[in-house]
């Protein structure tokens, strides 16, 4: 009886008190091995926390905020040998599990064990649709192929569902139409992350874009970003599955509000509008799960489980706040 009541309350979102997270991001490792141009996390040498710390955390988070999403991120989360066991624990605690990966460590065996652990969503990073572009920004030849192989491996299994996570930056904007075609053809979904300040840097540098190798430096570069954003916004407005939300519980914004956010790609707007989102770059964040909030900005707050100063619009843990709070 109680179970049935809980299910009804969950559906109308009454069981969870306001302010409890409906998405939690765990940065389970700060280690990585790809020398990405946009992320210096790979320079970090901090040892990972032991599994039992994460187990205890997951067991405590479950009763507090499940049912909710739990995203395993890093660094490269697949570096953890106990990732699947942590994922399975999260599933047992009532979380819908997702994770991010650069694809390099996704073997057949690993894809199967992640499937067996019950993961629901694999966010596979693919920042373009050519080897030249992806390998350059990821700093290693073979990165494009590895990401594509990972997509194929997960796609051949019942779960996790593949969502392409693409950073939009000055070197890949022109490839977005083709990337979107690929996402449509493969019946996948796309999360677009605007380029932020390098993820390995500590402290916000408001001039970070001046030294970022991937920030568009010319009018033509910014126009290419605008074009990509227009195409993505149009996709979303048409309600295409590649760019629509998959879970009705995610907050949505009106199209006009969204467009005012998403079409402004000027450098001036790179100035943060909210202290909790200091890394907003192009003034846009197009996500198929939620407009106005991006995977990476939320990850940044929530890896430390610290609510953003603005309160994240009642979603706490900073994970679903809009780009301007
Ligand atoms: C920090 S990575 C960790 C997961 C995994 N190593 C990967 O690359 O997918 C999480 C996401 O943040 C994105 N990311 C990293 N640096 C970024 C930056 N400077 N701006 C925007 N997104 C970034 C990555 O592309 C990835 O999709
Ligand atoms: S973006 Fe991912 S793959 Fe690249 S350095 Fe950062 S953690 Fe590693």
C-alpha cells in the first residue's frame, strides 16, 4: 500500500521536499589520461577516494533524494575498477544512473558490465564529427575512433542509452550540422556544452577566453557558433527527438526565453551573469535534457556537493539551474 502511495506522490513530485536534488553528480575520480586542450584534469595526480567512501555516500544519498538521477563523472570515471559496483549500488538505492566517458576504455567487456550494473544513460563525449577535429581537441590520435566504437558498443546493448555530449567551440562549430545528422540517423540524443574555462584551473578567470585555444577568435568563428546554435535551436523547436527532453520531470523554458539565451554568442556575454555559473561562455547551453543548464556547469558545482549560491532554482546541488539565475 505504502509503495503505491509513494509511486503516486513521486509522479506528482510531492514526496520529495523542495530543494532536494533530483540529479546528483559524483566526480568519482580526478584522474584522466587524455591531454585535452579544453580540460587540464589529466594533469591532476590526486589519488581517488576509496570505494567505501562512495558506497557510504550513495547509501546516504539514496534515502534522502532517490528517486533521482545519479551521474558518475570525473576525470575519466571508467578508470575506476569499482565503477560498475558503485553504479549497481546507486541503482539499488533508487537512482537512475548515468555517466560520462571519453570512450577510450569502453571495451566489449566493460560495456557489458556497465549494462549489467543497470546504467541508464552513457554520455559519450564527441566534440565534432571528424577525426581531425576530435583528435586535435582531445590531444590524442584515435580519440574520434574510440568514441565512435564506444557509441556502437553501448548502442548494441539494451542499456545504457547513448547521449552524445559535444562541446561547442571555435574549431568544431562548422561540424554541428553533420553531427546532428549523425545523431538523428543513429536515433541518439545530443547534449551540447558551451566551452568553458579550462576544467583543470582553480578559480575563475574572467579573461580565460583570451588564452583558450578553442575559443573563437574571429568574427567568422563567432558566426559559425551562431549558425550552429541556430540549427540546434531549430531542431529543438521542431521537437525532434535528438534535441527534446526525454524525461518530463526536467524543467523547461519557453522558446522565446530560450532563444534569447541561446542566440547570444558574443564575447561580452562571456561575463558571468550569475556567480554560480562562472563558466558560462557563449551565453547558451543547449541540452536535450534541459534548456539553460549544462552538464558541465552543473557538474562543476555538484562534484563538491555544494549548492550554488543562487539555489539552483529549487533543485539544489546546482544541477538543474538555468543559465541565468
Ligand atoms: C570533465 S569530463 C569527464 C568525463 C570524461 N572524461 C569525458 O571527457 O567525457 C565531463 C564533460 O565535460 C566536458 N568538458 C571538459 N572540459 C570542458 C570545457 N572546458 N568546457 C566545456 N565542457 C568541457 C567534457 O567534454 C565531458 O563531456
Ligand atoms: S575532458 Fe574528459 S577526457 Fe578530457 S581531460 Fe577532461 S576528464 Fe579527461
